[in-house]
C-alpha cells in the first residue's frame, strides 16, 4: 500500500485527478484517498464488485466520481462504441501521442519460460508469446533445454562459488569472464564444474571494455545454449582517502562496476534473461572511510537494478556484507575484523549461497545481506543517528536510540552526592569505555598510564572519542587523547566540559584507596605533550596522520 504515500509525496500532497484501478481490497480505499477534489476513479477490476465488497463514503466528500467499467461486457453489448475507441487509440498511437506498454516477448518454443517469468511478477507491461520459433541455422545447433550463464569476475572466489551453485541446480553452460588467466586453484574449480555436467568457457576479457564484452556475447550466441542469466561479480579495490585520490585512481574501482554493468545492461537487451544479478556491497549503504570510489560504483549497481526493473527487465542488486573466507574483504587480513569491530559481521560461504538462492526467487530490486549490529555501528559513528536510513532502520527493528541508553551515566554524575563520588563515577566510566575499545577486561586498564602504551592506535582513539561524545553528550576534539593521554588527565577535562565540579572533601589518598584504586595519581592537564617542543609536536602529528592514512587504506 506504499503507493498512496508515494503519490502524495510526488504531488506535494495534492493527489491526482484520475485513477485507473484494477486492484482490490484495501488498495481501492487507498486509491480514493489520493484523488484530488472532483477526481475520478475508473474501476476496471471485477473482484470487489462480484464479491459485493463495501467501501466507506467518507472519501466522496471531495465530490469524487466512481466509474465501474466492465470491458468484457461492454465489448459484447456495445461493440460499436468499443470499435470507435480503438480507432481513436490507433490514431493516437500512429501520431506518437501515446505509446504502448512495455512488451517482453517470448517465442512460442519458450512458452514455459514466459509463464515462469509472469509467475515471478518480474515484468512491467505485457508478456507476449510470438509465433516465431527462432530456430537457429542448421550449422549452429542449440540446446534449448540448457541455459548459458555469464559470470563476470568468474575466476574469483565469489564467481566460482556462484558458478558451482548454478551448475548444481541443473546442467548448464557457464561463461567465466576474467581479466586474468586461471591460476591452479581456478583450474581445479573449473574441472569440478565440468564434472558436475557444466560446459565451461573461460574467457579473458575486461567487462569495462564494450568491444571485448560484445565479442564474448557473440561467441555465446554462436556456440552455446541461449544466454539466460548474468551475474556481475567483478570488482577492484583501489582504496585511499579522497584527498589523495586522482581521477585515474578513482576510476580504477569505478570502471568495473559502472562501465561493466552498463555494458552488460545494454548488450543483453535482445536476450531473454531469467536473471540479471549485480554483486554490490554494503559500502553503498553504510559508507566506508577510504573507499569512496568503491562505494560510488556499488551505488550505481543499486540504481541500475531499479532502472532495469522499471523497464520490465529482470534485475537484482545484492549489497553484500564481508564474506568470512572469500571475496575482497577476506583478501585483506584485517578488513573483516575491523568491520566486525564496528558492527558489520561476516558471511560464511554457505550463508551467502543460501541467501543468493532465496533472493533469486523473490522480486526485490535491491537487498542487503549482512549480520548488522546497529547499536554498535552508531556507537562508532555517532553521526549515523542523524542519518535517515539508520533512523528508519532503528524504527523498523524497534532498537532503542543509543542516547536513551547512556543518559543514566549523565544523570548519575549530576546527582552524585560529592565531588569525590562524581570523580569516581566519571573515571570508571572512561575506564570502561577504554576497555570496550581495547576489548580488554576493565581491571586491566590503569588510570595513570598513557593510553597509547596500552595498544590504542589512531583509529581506536577516534572510536574512544566517539564513544565518550555519545555517552556524555559532548563534542570533543579528534586530538583528545593526544592532549590528555591518561584517564587521570582526561577526567578533569571531561568534567569541566560538562560543568561538573570534582572538588573533594577528602584527600587524594582517600579517593585512591576507597573509590578508584591504587593506579590513580594526579596528572597535569597538559599531559605528556606539554613537555615537548613545537617541532617535536609537529613531527608526532605528521607521523600520526601518516598512520591514520595507512589504516584507512587497510579498511
């Protein structure tokens, strides 16, 4: 029923003047709701009429008109009137004033494919079965009982997994497209596919090169079974921050996704495809530092899937999360771990293929597949709470906003009976956050040692800053841990930012022994950095920025 809200949104809340309806049930009520005053509702459906269904009269206060039109009965009882309308329509078609609905043609020899296509509701417009058997020349016999599936990135781990799944479903012809020749592992995988009954063609071609792809499709049409499916799994990583990325570097990851997918889309228009699957990535939905080019390319795949479905063509874009043992994320030793650290889990090969099989039987244009902890993601990226996508996801999954979860610590700090108690609460809270970042037990985190010596790297300092911002309701500098390198140094600064007094009635020894523990020592707010020269500070900062950039490249 979402169409009603979409129509109102598209028309600025005004609605439409005329609605041609063939839907039943609640859709009729929704249709009446989106009509403007004096609007007309043309009903060509029959189910509600024959079932004597009831609708309320409230929408008709807008002076609406409801017309029930039985075209079948009208053609029998008023054939002359039907003929006049058809003649008028033909004239409009010939003049180009109106155009026919999209048509998906199937030769009569493939009528079973046509019914399957219709049953899956993958079309817009009409499905037409033609009398042209499309018999190939005698010197090019074709097996219409088999199908050919083209897989780009076909020699990669995901491509070979997909090829095996297709081969296990039914005997088929597989065309594995890759820019590189097969290595030993790929040759072994190809041999296993052939043992399953598949005829395998391995072609070295760049999907981003239109001429090379056209040559492959010409060979398929001439020598293999009819092309029935496309899986675009090709991808290249060329990570780097946008500030360091030139146009060539940006296109390196973009070309296989954008040009490759578009060439596949345009060059397979004449083929009757059962599926057109695009392997996209969650980077298009979530964004990933250092992968702006890769995210942009995958976002194009998502848009292309919606575009194809709007044209009545099969399309599915899958925003894959990281795969545990295969794929681009697994190729980088720490990429999957870093994503899991932020709330995006990994997919096993078995889970991925099971998801692919399920999605291939559905009609959605775009689906994300990933284990996802929204709360953890928002803790690492606080700005995600203001993002419409994540806000909607939180509502849909009934996840309580992180702000409500962290209010108790702020309340406790403000309601603390003494400065000593407040100091203890804040110090232990910071200690707990540090322990979460380091994935260590809280009691292993000392209060008086520089956090850098505990193993916190540049990326972790950003996470700690984000966690403290979220839990304490503050806006903090990215250089926070540089300026206040120990928990002891950090606590007074945070208290000042929150306008909280830490004055105590007892001495420091009392706080150490009763509230915080033996690690607490007084520290100067300027921290260790206060003892360094300006030149030393600039050198350290330059080294730190270099380290951050290297970490981003490894994401």
